[in-house]
C-alpha cells in the first residue's frame, strides 16, 4: 500500500455506493484485501503505508487491530447488501501481517467467511517476512484456512540485504519455503528485488539460483524503485550509494527471465513467474479490474467502477471504526473512458494479453507500429489480443503511453 493517498471526492460517512453501482454488485468476481500496517523495522527502500511501534503513536495498537478490521468487514457487508457475494480470493498484505498472532489472523479470515462466504477453492494468501514466522506459526495459519504464502526474500546476498535494511539471514527464506510446504500450503511464493546498489550480475544470479533451488511454485522479481522520502533515497542523494541504472535493470530482468524460464517457470505478468497452476489469482483479479474491498488503514477498494481509499494512519482508522462511520477518506468514479485506460494499463502486462477492443482507432493504428518494432507479438490484429514480447515487457510503460496517446 503506497504511503501517499490520491485526491478524490469525500467519501460518504455511511459508505453508501451510488444506486447504479450497488445494482452491479455480484456481477464481477469479488475479493478482499486486508492491510496490516505494522513492521518490526522499516526497510530503507520502503514507501508503503507501514508503521513500527515507535512510529505508531497513541490511539491504535497491534493488539486491537483484528477487532477494528473485523468491524470494517461487517461494515462492508452492510454497504454491499445481502446478495450472494462469495469471496474468490483474500490477500493479507502489509506491512508484515505475520507480526500479528496467528489467532488474530484466523479471526479476521473467519469474519470474512462469516460475512460473505468463501468460494469453494478460494485462494487465501498471506505475506510474511522470513523472520516473522516459524514452523509452528505456519501450521497454525494453514489450519486457519490460509492456502498461499508469499515470503519476502529480496536477495540471497548478505551485502545486498544490508543495503535494503532487511533483517533476515540469507538462508531463512528457503527454510521457510520448506516449512510452508510441510505445513500443507497449496502455493508458496518468493519475492525478489534486483538493481540494489552494490549488487552485481553474479549476485543476482546467485539470488535467482537460491530461490529456484527452494522450489516455490511462484517467484516475483521487481526492479528496485527509489521512492522519495525513503532512507535509501536520502543515501543516494548524499552520494553514499549510486542510483540504479536503467540499462543494468534491463539486463537483470533478462537474466531473471532466462533463469526462471529454464527452471520451468512461465511469466504470466511482467514481474511474475509461476509453475503451472501457481499464478496468484488475487493479483490477477486486480489486473483484470475485478471488484474488491480493501480493509485497513490506507487500503484501496474498487466496486463497479467506484474506487475509494481509507484514511491512512492507524489512529485515524481506529477512531473512524470506533465512531461507526466509514474509514473511507475519499473516492472517485471511473467513467467508461477511465475504465478503458485502466484496462490497457493493466491487461497489457499480462501474458493473456489485452483485448484490442479496448483500443481506440488511434491505438489500433499504433499497435501495428508496436508489432513492427518487435514490442508486441505478431498476429494481434487477427487474434484480437495484444501480448508483449520480452522486449516489449522491458518497455511496457512506453508501449502503453503510445497506445493511449
């Protein structure tokens, strides 16, 4: 969850949706996101809406968080009505959700099931830092109904982890993968970051090899983004560390794609690779513009073309909950043109591709140029679907801008 919230119109205190939007509830697959905004320490590169104990201040606590989140879940059910709305996917993100006791996490998941009902074979994901769980906690989470877990590995190299201010030892993530499998998780993922100052190509290859050797069925690889206001940005501004180089980042992506492809992983989104059946269904729901309710401070929601976001700070969030009013700070209505633009932005990132009916006449003409440039696979016009080549994945933002210009 990014720490800066966008502008928008004020959200109504009762959270009510426009009548035409409310009438659409249930026509689109529905998911729930739960943001747990707590971390033991703040990583130097992180710009997410998270808080350490020292940063939290009064009026909110980890101990009371599950109670407040459950209250919002019940509020969501009232706002969305009592129609059939089985939850297809649930995702507990953060922050570090596993800083909360397994019992609290289980209570929140049970509240979602009680309020909406979990669909048969629902995917239920939780993020974890390797140092925030052990084998017993993983057994408890699996017993509570979590089916998928994603560990923040970032790198296998100690000096890279040190620059990122990560606290775990290099071998911990691979050990957690084995423990999660033993606990019975259906799917296990590792998250990597490339382009950290001081990381070499060989460092990156070693991190990929360690992740592959752990044999999760999903691996994410993200380029390091230097966010304003972070400790990493300050160190780079002072000249202590070099800024990541775009050409180096592109080379690292190619290294990752080669290594993961050779190991049997297939890219299904620009930064995500999976073994067959290991794709993260929750993230696919985002990329395909499904509906979801975001629970917690700063969490974003989207239902029927209306998007809103909660107040950012846990104290403000807890006060809204205590006052029995919507924690929503603001919202916006996405008209047909805005929804079309978002579909292009998001679906073009997927291996399943973009339905070219989402392009206007100018975009269709530009599509031919992108194919000629080797950035979109040939045959898009005939198949009706535009899929990026690997070169196109490296330049995805530019392809999107040109298709929408």
